[in-house]
C-alpha cells in the first residue's frame, strides 16, 4: 500500500523546484461537505504546507476529481490559483 511522502521528501521536492500542491485535509469528497467542512478541508492543508515549505500551495487537486461551481469558488476564496 502506497505511503504518503515524508516531510523531508516534500521539502526535497520543493527545494528541487517541483510544485507541491494540496489535495484536501482528509481526502473527503468536497462536493458533499457543508460550508464549514469545505472551508476546513481547503484551509488546513494550505496552512500545513505553508508551514512546512515556507510558501502556500498554489494548486489544489480535487479528491476523486469531483468539484462543482461551489467547490471551485470555495477553493478560489481559500487562496488556490487553480
């Protein structure tokens, strides 16, 4: 079973010029979340990655690829560029 990258691996990738993007806090399907849950799913990984890597992620990959206009707007409001 694949394991997530370690913090050292993430930093190594970022230091080498690779983009590290966000994927939600718990891999929940964003379209079914309440506004409060959606905000948390988008905010927490952004803050965590910024703390670890020194800059917030610009990109967000929707879990399972699922998004709608509400989720896309929430992602923009949370600071994701794409």
